[in-house]
């Protein structure tokens, strides 16, 4: 069994395999009347694609979206949206040799045990980062819906390989600052990060990093405690991204080092509404949106597929052995994961917005 769906009312079901015929998503709960065409998806999918140069994998997919169901005359109909991308640049040869040789820090071993060896092992199958293209597609739809009601979501790189970027205050952060291959708001840090990635690739290794996401315009009251807290569902979505190993909101783990008097966000009246003077809570209190910007950070582990020899086992012979991983892999997946974190945030915020009737069933 697999659990493949995020969201309760605006629900996103992911399907496909890395080296299968297609990947995609089925979105249920999207209101009727949203303008939507296949071209709407290409900008965000391009952000997730490898691009060029020494910072990325050499697998190159065009990622052209096909809308199979759910639209008519250029608008959504309220029926389920089925969005599909065909896999065209597939090379599975190397994975035949790795079928019984689990790659360290991959899901090869755990999925082999859970599914009795029947899972699609080519390119990681259902556990590949390739599947995030489906979530990016769903994120495009979610962001279009949220923008209709004044909610904006933006993610960016804040750290790679221990190199930290100086990020402007949220009110001064603009999308134009992120127009570089690393989606990093500080150009000097982006250059250092790029150099570090190029260097580590030459040595056959990889790097991880941290992505931050901010959602502006989220109204107070979104969230369904106790089991469906806003931050809990966001964290669940983030952990559905391959390679994510940590999530924090607001000041996060730093709050453990503060006194209550230092950590508490005082309430004030500004522009005739209740706001917080600071936002160490990250826009969530008791699992419910406070009306302040939602802020979260997601830690991405170093790409486990590296070209150095690694110690592992042979599941068929039960002997210890070494593995040399070929194939086409990123030395750092952080830049490509930025748009995925953004998409996951939008999907969850969209679901809660529909559940709270903020987004109606039919758009006027």
C-alpha cells in the first residue's frame, strides 16, 4: 500500500514512476472558473528542471504538461484535473545492476523490504525526485487560486554547504532577487554556493542546504486543530519531498535557546487590525494561522548518489560489497527543490482555504 494524496478537500494525488511512461497528479476540489492552460505550468517546471552547467544532472526532460481532464474553454470546470508529463529521456540500464544492491541513504532497502522486491527500482521509482514535477504542477494551480484572494507564496535558497545568505526582511524581498540559478537572494552568497557545488562535483561528492519559504496574506484562522494543524500539514507535505530531513517554523529550534520574554511575539494594533510586533512563531499559533506571514525552513540532505565508492550489501547473496553509482545525478538538489517547497506550501494553504470557505466552489 502507498499513501499518495495530500490535502482533504483540495486534494492532490501523485502518480507515476521515475522511468515509467508518465508522471502526474490528479487534483480534486479545484473550483470551477479558474483560467488555466498548459502554458501556465511551464515557468515553474522550468525552475525545477536541471538547466545547464556543472551544478545539475545531465538528465534533460522537456516536461511539457498535458491537461487530460478538468478544463473546458480555457477554464476549470470543477471536475478533477488530471495533469500529465510524459517521460522521454530515460536510461534504465544502470539500475538493472543495482536491483539487489541498495544505494546508501536511498530508499532502495526500505522499499525492497516493504514491497517484497516488487517495486519499480529504475531511477528510484516512486521515491525519485522526478515525481516532484507533479507537485509543482499542482502548486501552479494552487498558487493561481491563492493569488485570487491575495495570498502569495515565495521560496528561496538560504544555505548550501554551510554557506549562508543574508536575506532581506520579508517586506523587502522580491522575486527579481531570485533570478539566478540558485534562487538565492544574495548574489555574493550565490556565487560562493555555485563555486562550492562545482568543486564538490569534481571530487565526486555532493552538498545539501536549506530552503526558506514565506507566505504573505494568509488570513488568521486557517488550520484545523488538533489533528490537522496548519504547521503539521505543511510539515507533512515538506517531508513528502525526497531528501528533506528537517523542518522548522519561525525561529524554530532557536526558540529552545530563548527565554519566554525573548521568544514571545507581542500583539499590537496596526492598520486597525491585530498583528504581532515580531514573528518568531512563524505565523502559526496553536496550529492556526495568526495573520502574520507563514515562514518555514526546510533542510535538504546532500544528494546520496555520488560517484565515490560506497559500502553496502547484496540483498540476494547477503554479502557485504561496494557500489559505484553511475547514472545522472545532481551534486546538489537544493536549487531545483526551491520551487517544490513553494508548491507544497501553496497546496496546503489552498486546501485549508477551501476548507474554510475562503475560496468558493465557483469563481466569479
